[in-house]
C-alpha cells in the first residue's frame, strides 16, 4: 500500500460538481447556486433594505406626535370631565348635608311641638277633671239647696198650721192655696206659665188685649213685670189707678182692672221676692192716699 499523498490524491476530482477543468458548467436541469461573492453580498443587501430611509423615519415621528397629542387631549378632556363630575358630586353632597340639617332641625321642632302638645293635653285633662269636680260640687250644692228650700217651705207651712191651730177661729191667718214653684229662677223665668196662680178675677186675656181707648200712660196697663210676673199671669191692672196718685179719666169705661187685689193674689205676688213686696207697698200707698181724699 502506497503512502497517503494528501490532496494530491484528489487532484483529478473537480473542485465543484458543476465545474470541469476549472470552469463552471451549468446544467439545464439543476438550479444555479450563488457564488461566494454573491453569498457575502446578499446579507449586506438585506441589511441595507431593513434600514429605513430618512423620509420614512420623519413620517413615523410625525404620526407618533399626532397620536401623542390626541392622547394628551383625550387625557386632559377626561381629567376635566372627572373634575366636573367630582365638583357636581361635592355640590350634591353639600346639598344633601344641608337637607339633612334641615330635616334634623324640623324633627327637633316637631319633637318640641309634640312635647308641647302632650303637655297641653295633660293640662286639658287636669282642667276637665277640675271642671268635673266643680260640676259635681255644684250639683251637690243644688241638691242641698233644693232640700233646704223644701225644708223651709215645710217649716213655714208647719208654722202656719200651728199658728192657725193655736189662734181663735176669727183671727186665723190666711193659708196660701196658690204657691208658685219653689225655685226663684224658675218662677221668675219669662216662659214660666204660672199654672198655680189665682185666676178667678182675671176675666180677660190681657196678654192679647188691644185697647180701643186712649190712655195717657202708654197702653194704660201695669206691665206684669212690675210685680214680678210675666205675660202668662197678667192681672190687667190700670196704670193710673194702681201706680199713680191721679184718677183714671175713663172711670168705669176703663178697659183695665180697678178692683183691688184679693188675698190670694197678694199672697202670690209676695212670692216674687225681688219686686212683689215693693209693688204691693207702693200700690197700697197710692190707694190709701186716694181713699183718704175721697
């Protein structure tokens, strides 16, 4: 075996499968491969193509500036809107707090008024209780007064009976048979009808009588109020005859009464304590003066 001769043993092999005798032969069926120079030049061209030119960089910068400005404008607009909303919120919150204060104040006033109402209601209740007690006391006193009046009337009747029994027959006092209501307020009331009054001398309804003669003193009649009565017991007394020192000009033609009061009428008039006794005293004086002159 011969020794290894290095590359000399492959000197007959072409350096490229596509070259022959140091020249490149291209096959019509195989693609051509780039040469070393082309292989080295290709990355350089690609690198040169990847680097943008100056005009293209300025366009990108302007676009970025416009985007940044739009973003800043949108940001400031959003911040302004947020501040406005916050201001509105604070304003509404202030109004709400003010309303809450007003509500608290109104509640305090209402509570105070409710307390005043409760206090007034308590006072009204106390006053009603006092009024009820007063009415009860008045009712008890009225009953007591009524009992005292009955006892007084019975005592007077008993005294009259005893006096009549102890006196001689010819000197016995007159016992009243016509007695009005025992209550002064009742018998002096203008609507009290005096059903117990004596009426044997009352021949005319003087309450409805329309006089046909002329009288110097108004109607010419003594009003029943002068002796404590009312229209339901009108004695029809002549005004001139019973209440003046003069003489009635009509005499017997007078439409009113000239006859004196009988015992029952005088006794009944005496029960009108405010005016009855004084009326009897004055008429007795006038009639006595007229009799003395006659």
